[in-house]
C-alpha cells in the first residue's frame, strides 16, 4: 500500500504547494531585495535609493540580493504576494476589503519551487514503478527524494531555527534528515519476509 501510494503523495504535495502560492499563506522564502513594492502593490526592480529603505522594512530577517538572470522571468526570483491571506506586509493603496496587504520587499517564491520539483519527481517515481519491484523500495525512494527536496528548499525559507550549539536546524530540516535516513534504511536493510526466494520474478511482478 505504501509503494502504491508514494507517487500519488508526491503529486499531491506538489499540487498542495500551488495552493500555498495562490493564497499567499506565508510559506515563502527569504527576502530578495532586488525588487520592492510600490504603494499600489506593483512589484518593480529596486534602485540604489531603495536599498536602505528596503533593509529598514525587513529588519533583521534573512535576505539576499538576486536579480533575475537575463532570459528568465522575474517571478521565479521575486514575488510580493499582494492580497495574501496572512495579512503580511503593508497596506495596498486604494485597496478595499479584508485582504489588502502586500510584502514591501519581494521574497523567493519557494512554493513555486516545491510545486515544480515535486510534480517532476512524481513523473520520476512513475517511470521507476516497473523497476522497483521489492516491497517498500518505491516508498523508500519517495522518502529520500522528498527529504532531499525539502532540505534544499529550507536553505532559502524563513523558519524558526533551533539552537543546538554548533548547528541551528529548522524543524523541517530535522524531519528531512529523518526521512532520508528512513528511506535509505528501507532500501538497504528491509527484507520481505513473506517472499520466498523460490518465487519467480514473473510471480512477484504485480505491475
């Protein structure tokens, strides 16, 4: 059951991140000071004069300056999430209604990154479904992929960090490591006790 569900869980996670993106629920990355918001909510490239003001607006939170490389769309590197459901940011001039805030400085749209990555990983798992024949091999592979994906995206996401002295992991980073270790354990050490060595490959091929 776990093996059968693994590709679908990966796809559902990717689609779920699209919901985070469209709603602007606060599940975004660190600030990208290359872009700032105008009072009407429009996002534009920051000028040298915007630099000090942008840093004042974001306070002590992590940030980076990373303009979109030539040929790539700006929205891949900076979004300001106008009308977000979390009421984050500053009021939008002229906006009337419940959701009238916009981030004053753009952030990296990590929900987009995760949505794209996890939907692509779904197709990877789908292509592997006929090759991973052992029990829990598919599920173990899923755990490794989703753990690595989440750990990487945490590098540019704002989250609470635990103080463990020499390391400062986020909760998601800790869980990601646990997922990867569990997945590796399933692939390397799990043996199907109900599978007789005499059973032929044709008999265990349920695809």
